[in-house]
C-alpha cells in the first residue's frame, strides 16, 4: 500500500481532524474509528492508524515487530523536524542501540532522583509567578507553562541562563505545524533551527568533554557509550522532549479543571492534585500519537500490515477506549485505576515522565496558591502545533 511519491508531511494530521476545532477535540472521530475502523490505512499519509487500547498497547510494547527506527519504513524518509530525525537517539532506536543510548542517563530520571530537584523547581516557579504580582490577567501558556519547563530542563542540561529564550525559539521551530500551503517556509525554519542547535551543542560538548560538571551535557559528553552525533542528538532530544509536552500538560490541566468545574476542589485538597494530573494525562494527552514501522508482516486488529509499512498508534484514542476506562468521555479527577498510555509503554516509556509529573504538580500547586480565582477564557482556543494543547490560555485572576 505504500508509495514513495507522496508529498504529505509525516506529521500531517488525518483529513477528518485537520481543522482547528477537531484538533482541539478529536474524540468523536476517535470513537467512530474505534467502532467502525479500528485499524485503517490512510493512503494520503501512508500509514496504518490504530485506535483501540488493546492494539495501541501492543504496538507500543512490541518493539521487535513495531520498530521506532523510521528510516526502515518503505516510504519517504523523515525530514528535519519530524521527531528527532537528524540524529539517532533513544526515541528512534531499537535494541541493542536503544539501551546503549538510554541507560547511561536512566538513573538521573528515576523518580527518587528527580524528587531531589523539587525544591529548585519550586524556586523557579515562584520566581516566574512573582513577575505577575500586579497582573489581573495572565496567560497560563506564555507566563508559566512555556518558560518554566525550559528553565528546568536548561538547568539540568547546564545551559547558561542567557540562552534559554533562544532555546525555546529553537524548540518551537522544530514543532511548527505542517500546513501544506506553507510547508517550504516551515521546513526552512526547522532546518535553520536544527543547524543552529547542532552548532551550539557541539561547542558546549567541546567545553565539557573533560568532565568536572554534574550537568547532563557533561554526562553525555563524557559517556563512552555515545559517539559525537549521538551526544548532540541526546542534548537536542532532551531540550525538545523536556519542555513542549510539559507545557501542554500544565496548560491542559488548567483547561480541564475549569472546563469541568473542579478547580476549587483541587485547590482545597478535596481532590488529590497528583491524581487529577493523571486524569489530565488520560483525558487530554499532550502526545496524541506516535509513529512506528512494521519489521515483518503482521496481523493487527484483523488487518494485515506488511513489513516496511508505517503504523500510527493513537494514544489519545486508546485513552478514551470504553473497554478499558469506565465512562471514558467523563473527566474524573479521582479515577482509579487509571492505566493511561500518555507516557507510552515498553522500552520507550517516557524517560522524563517523573520530571513532567513533578513540574506539573509544582506549577499547578503554586498557581492555585498564588491566585484565589483563575478564570480561563476558552472562547477563542487555538490548538498548539503537533502536540495536543493550546497556544494561549488567557485568564482573569484574583488574589
């Protein structure tokens, strides 16, 4: 079914959810697909879309049959900006390379290790919110959810403070939406950002390859497991993965709490905040889908997938599957158990999941403590490119 002639970008959304409103709320389409066509081939995008929890979970777990190395796909190759296609990283590697590219840093992202950074994350959050002391209107995205994760991951990497705004610009450029009518301009923007980031990280790696520091760039620069390009790829991957999805998690939490009228119950502690964050992850997963490629002919959901064909498991749909979740279309912040797939499954389970959870918990806690009222304006919502979230969330606030 594949063809090497398609010009549709790998990140292009399916036709049914190309407009703004359906990107914000694709869940009716997901439900329709789970019912009528749970594993279907999209000729335009050259991929098998997978919608039910059972099959999505299988694709995520079975890395031998469903590879993360997209360069093996029998389709157009990835371009700069499609995930981390410029370098081999843990995100796009299979064993044994995957373990080599991930294990050297695993300990730094274990929950216990990450908890040691909580006090510093609280300091950074308070510092960010102090800038809003006299404001009566704030934008949750630009005033908190965007700058905080960049500051946190930049500190962990060991990035000088004066370069962090530039880092956010680079990261945003790499996840620019793939609107077909302006694709060339977006591709140029991504290429420029990618080149600048490579150059910058290369210089930092040169400075730190003799060790002596405790930051992640020094760790990568001195890791015997990585070659030069893999070290650069590791740094770029952490920068992007370490801020974009967390930005959306924080934003989506404020959005969900207001939309479902639970903000005061979360603020008072009647609803456990960490539990509510898990429901946000299920209900509005920051990452709605990922990409794999079949390594062999395989049957999935009654359909035959040929080796070399691309597979797109829809995490956002699996997290609304009624065979796994009771009343999945309801936002239940006290839901237990909550076996959502927001951070993936198997060997590619998100390395930064503990960090994202702590950042969201701290950010939401400080936000609710700082402001007695938070009233988001949801009348003009614009979807965030590539990932599931909002470009802005203006709020009227009181103290």
